[in-house]
């Protein structure tokens, strides 16, 4: 099973989004070692979120250890695509 398909729990994504909102974007990205999104954002009624960082942290909520930025791709064939498959809105950065 790939790391992408291993993320199956929408509630893990919601937990990552809640942590992002609670500590703020800069602290969230710093805490988990991610840079700002370059291509895709996950968007909700509450705002926009760096999709790769959200995926990596959500993976940790589901499986116990968050993924680091260099362990996976954030693109359409990676994290952004999987988040969309899970029903989240993922938009490209203009």
C-alpha cells in the first residue's frame, strides 16, 4: 500500500486542519518541517491550508508518525490528489 492510499481517515485530516488553525500557519509549517505550498492548497470554509503539510500531519494522526516533506510528493499524483479523493477541495495556486 502506498503512503498516499494509506491515508484513509478523513477525521485525521480534520485533526491536522484543527491543529493548523490552533497554532497558526507559520508554527505548523515550522513544527513539521514544511515550507509554504508551491502548487496546491486545501480549501475549506475556514480558509486555505498548505496541502502537502496537511497530508503529512494527517498521516501522522492516522498512523502515529507524521511524514516529513522529503518522504512524499505533494502534487496531483501524490498528496493533493489523495486529499481530493478523500473529498476535500484542493485548488492550484495561481
